[in-house]
DNA sequence: CTGAAAGCGCTAACAC
DNA sequence: GTGTTAGCGCTTTCAG
């Protein structure tokens, strides 16, 4: 398809079509006015010759490069990849490509990457991370190009996108209640995370202010430990555990099985993240909350693009709905 | 730092330094000859003004865009992200940025992405995937820019990079033998995978041609099943299990524990991939083979860059060494 | 040793 | 309707 022999320039198209360069340009860009017949002929010729306009030349002139940068400090890719997929999906058709820059938490490296992006005249930047309550280690204010913050903290007056943790948690807990569960406990990560607070808040909103919450870290090991504590206590044991992430949920499921407590017959378990590798391998497979990161990415892509085009976008925080994915750890749903 | 007020162009630098544009350009690029004093002064001024050359203009002239494209069909990112990190690391300092394109297995989408990359005049493309014995759904031959294949199949005469599965497997099995294990079994994925064949070959090379190999799929469930089969058989049970990936290894460890077989006291287990989320959460944490994907990425980056510069690179397959990461599932190592 | 001038490939006023 | 002309910001001969 794409041939190596020196790219054909608009000049040869014009020649072949018997028009001037300017006319060819207009024909190809649907600008100016000319006989429809001429326009078609030029296009025809261009197609035959396999003409592809030089993006550099075009960018130099138009100040738009049809590229954007995606900055992230999530080296693992747990959050970034789905997001990236969404961004990319929203932008390919518009002809814009995405530079991915992993900046870890190194301000120097971040600076280098941002400078490189700026040099390349990206039309916009999407800043993303692995925590919605932490900022990237770079100052992105006062850039001359638009910035959208997705799944990371940003200035109040910026366009920001996060998943609606509270809504997701609410949905999960309501699902448990709908299944008839009444003694629901929340086992989650460190209380210092905004997402933990959001989810905890929503949890208590549904089960009442006395709802029991165990804070720990994000690991499977903590899931085990939490179960040990709960079952060791003399008080009545829970009939449902809503976990702060899938790893904790997996630990909880394993620990319960090892204790001879049946999931979901005796206890229902819900996770958070829908991290396939964890959720699907858990026994039984986890019912869990998906943050729709791909959708979030699509939205972020759409928004930078709009901003880059100079369209007005209302600044502020946008929360995107999460979705409960039903597998087998709660009972209910498809059997 | 980076200010929005209209970018400063080389013209203002020249003005401020009291030289012509041409001289300024030469001073900045270390070309041409001029009084060292002049050169320094220009640089000084450029720095003060925060001058950053317009990459578009430069690219238009030099035919080099200082960008490359990374194509992958690994939507999950298990292999792509570490690779990407390496590529990026090798290239940031050279001022080249990376377009990440996830093409899934859709030829149409792939075409769109490649065309976009070509339009943007990328200096080269790195094709990567999730299997070393499958090609991407795009024809990348006959492009006018260099292509490097990393962790994916490519034409014989292309520059190709893969991890050395055989060496990695050999290392793992030798480690087990060094620990005194003699009845080693290999539990792995589908025999149709080239990497499975490589690893199996190396396994038999070390333990002898009669070494027992169980083929299945890449899941934890298969690890469970394999243990069931092995312990159900009347023959003597293995004292070590070398697994085709970490998920299988995790399944194996869980199954053994459930049977009351102690890991590593009675049976040693080795995984493959060093997928942190799986390897570290396994009880006990997995000793496993790391494919050094980041290193592979660095190498791929270095190579496209060399090719883009017109340097000669010997085509053919390059195998990069894997490395055994010792945790606790084998005994031995740090205690 | 330095500067004037040409031009990379394309688009956009303005003439014809 | 179509073509001529002037650049976008930079590098690079080639005179001076």
C-alpha cells in the first residue's frame, strides 16, 4: 500500500490534474470555490497518486499539529491503559495521534517530557494518574495549550474528569441490600485516599452511619487479615463484605474459603476496579464495580479536542458513572 | 516555567544577541564556525529568553520529526507497558517522543493508525505484540521508514527483538536442580505457542528427554487442574513444578496449599513473567523468570533510532536474556 | 568569521 | 473560477 518511492507532493498532484498548486490545495481541503468538476478531478488524481499531505508543513502553517500528549505517573498501566485506549479511540478518526509519556513521579523527567511535547506543538495535553487526589509533578498551568485532567487532581478552574466513586459504591451496596444482605461491612484501603473517603461515605449513606469500615492497605493480604479480625470478633459476623478494590476482595474470598465460609451462599463479596486478571481469577469470580476508564478516556479526548479547536468548555469537575459488573461472588444476577 | 506569551522565535534571539538569524542558528546547533565568544553569547541569550526551536519547522526541513510510533495489539498492556517504558527511556534524552497506537487485531484500525503515523512523518516504527509468533495485522514492509519488531513476529530480514525464552527456562530449571530437586514437572500453556515450545525444549534439555510436560491454557484454573492430575496419579509426585506463566504458578501454589502440600518445603514452584500483581500476591511469593521487557524496549528504541539516523544495523533475530527473580516459592536464595 | 537569500511543503490572501 | 504571491520558523549554501 504505502510505497516508499519519494512521497508525492501537492505539486505533482497539481501537475497531473493540470491545475495550479493553490487550486489543488483548495480542492483537497474543501475550501475556496471552484467548479465541482475540477475539485473531483483533483481529488481523483490525488487518490491515484497516493498523495498524503505533509503534516509538518501543514502544522507549521496552521499551528495545529493534530497530536496530543498523554501524561501519566501510572507506570503500571492499571489505569492508564484503558484510559489511553479511550482517548485514542476518540481521536483516531479525527486524525490526531497520541504521545504517551510516563513521567513516574520525577519532576525532572516530567519537565523533559512536557518540554518535548511543547516543542512538538501538541494541540493539548491530558494529564492522568493513578490517584484522583494527587497532582502530577509538573506545573501545567499557564501553558498556551489546553489541558484536561483525567483521574488526577488539577486546578479548580480546569477541566477535570474522574469516576464517580460514590455512585459506584452506592450501587454496589444497594445491590447487596437488594440481595437481602443486612450485616454489610466495608473493607478498604488507606483512609488518606480521597476515593476511600468517597466510597466510605456512600457506604454509610446506604447502610447507616454506624456501618462498620475497616481501613488497611490495597493488598490481598489485608483482605485475609480483615476476615481474620471479623471472624475472630465475638459480635455477629457479616453476611456481606464490600471491598475497596479487587485485590482486597480476592484476599477476602480466599480467606473465607479457607475458613469454610461459603461465598456467596453465606457471605456476598463485592470488589472495586474490575481488574480482569484479579476479578476473573477469584473463586468465585468477583462481582465488582467498573470505573469505565475507557469511557473516561473517550470523554477526555473529546474535551481536549474541543478545547484545541477553541470551542468553549465549561471548566470544573465532571464525574462519570461507574457500573456494577455482576459475576458470581454475591449470588443474584445471571445464574 | 513555560510561559504562554507567544513563543520566542530564533529571530528575537538573533536580535537580542545582535547577530543575524543564520549565525544564531549555527550557534545554537553547534554547526558552522564562529568566535566561541559569539556562540556562547547567543546561547546565553537564547536560554534567558527561553527559546525553544519549533520542532515543526525543523522537521519540515530535516525530514526528521523526532517522533516514532509504537504499534501494539496488546490491549491489556501486560507486555506493552514495560516495553513502552523502555523505549521511552531510551529516546527522551534524544528528544524523540513516542506515539502509542493500540491496534487490537483489527486490520482496518491498524491501517488508519499507520497512515496517521506516516502522515506525521514518524522517523520509525516499533511493532510489538503479545505473542512472539504472531504478526500484527498490517503490512509494514516497503515503508520508507525503518521498522523494528519487538516481541512480535516479523519478516526474516527485519530487525527483530525477542526475549530468550529458552535461556530463561533453562535458568529456572537449573535453579531447581541446584536446589536438589530431581522430579521436576513442567506445567505450561498451549503447545501451539512458540514460547511454550521454546521453554519446553529447554526444560527437556536440562532434565532429560523424558521430562514430563503438561500442556493446558494460561490460567490459574489450569494450575489447579494440573496439580489435581499430578497428585491423583499413582506415580511418585514431583518435588518441583516449573510453570509456563505466573498465573499457572499461582494456581499451582494455591492447589498445593489446599492439599496440605507445603511450598517450598515439599515442592518448589517457579513461574514465568514476573507479573508483579500475580507473583507478589502468591503465597508464598513466586520465584519467577523476568523477561526484561523494559530492557527489550530500550534496545528497540536504540535500534530504530540508529536506523532512522541511517546507521547500519545487522538485520535478524536478537534474543535478550531473561533473568530469574528469586522470591520464596522455591526455597533457596535470600531467606 | 558572519549575514543575505533560498527554500522545506503547504495554505491563504489577493489578483487576474 | 483559477493562479500568483507571500509567508509559517527554521537551516544551509554561498558570498562578503
